C-alpha cells in the first residue's frame, strides 16, 4: 500500500534553533517528492521538489534531502524564526499508472517559541 | 503568492442547505483540483479537472459535484449539506502537460472552512 509517514507529529523549538523533520514513504514507482509549508488557515505552499536523481535541494533556510534507496526524506530548517511555525507536509508522486497521483503525509506541526 | 482564490473563506450553514464553494485562478492553468482536509489529517483528493468540460472524481468519495465551464473557474457544489461535510476544502491548480499531478507543482488557494450545523 502506498503511504507517506511523517515524524514527529508535532515539534516545539526555540527561535534560532535548527530542526529536522522526517518523511518515510512506500510509494512505488517513485516520481518525485515535495515538501509543502501550510500556515494555519491557509493553503499549502511548495518549498522544494526532488526527483529520483536529486539527493538534496535548498530553498533559503530550508534544505531537503532524499534517499531513494531507503525511501526517506528529511527537511532541515536552519536558524528557525517565529514565521516558521506551520505544518510541513511531505507529498510523494508516483508514475504507477497512466495518471500520476499524489500521496500526502499528515504533516509535522512545528511551533517556534520566542 | 499564487494567484488562486477561494470564496467564502468561512461558511457556517444549516443542514439541508445548498452551497457552492468558489475557486478561481488567473495563472491560465489547465488542471484544477479540490481537496478535503480535516485537522491533523492528510489532504484527500475529491475532484479534479484536466481542462474545460473535463471533471473527474478523486480518491475520496464525495457527495459534492463540480463544473469546469471556464479555464479559470472550478466551483464545488453541495446540493444538501450535512454535518458530515464539515471540513476544510482546498482548491489547487497546476500547469504543464497532461501527466496529471506527476511533475508540475500544485498551487493552493487559502481554503474554505465549512461548518454544517
């Protein structure tokens, strides 16, 4: 069964600290993996996208890694800011049929305290 | 910030009412989607469209219906709302080729929070 599991479910860190969010997936065949940021009451916004051949991608203070062999990804946030408080969603796309589809994780709820 | 809009942002209605959730995008994207999201849960695809006059049901069974008469507009309608329809509804769009959802990034609207009493 194609699934996307994220950990931890929630995380609280102090402003200025770093953190790493995890994503494990069983989606096959794999096409790409995205990390989205969803602020409370808003729609998700894309942070990074990685294909099979890419193992790291950065977007400012956000760095995503991908290990396609172990089917794991991580999102590292450096020097956290209060505005980083949000849900971070891992999304994996497959190419298993004539229609690719997206598999969503439940997200990690990150809270940054001053 | 993506140019995709949803109205209303919040809606509280009584059981049995007919409602339409509006979604519009100004990016000229061919593909549009509706997702349902409950707190702490993953997004579930309920409808999608490849383009004008194209609509398909998604993975999650839904009593709602959609239409795509214009490229930029993808409204969702509930003929008779029930408390089980209480949820957040997110609209998204994407461009690119007809390889549905595979490679092009989806841009999401702000969502409509629906509460049915």
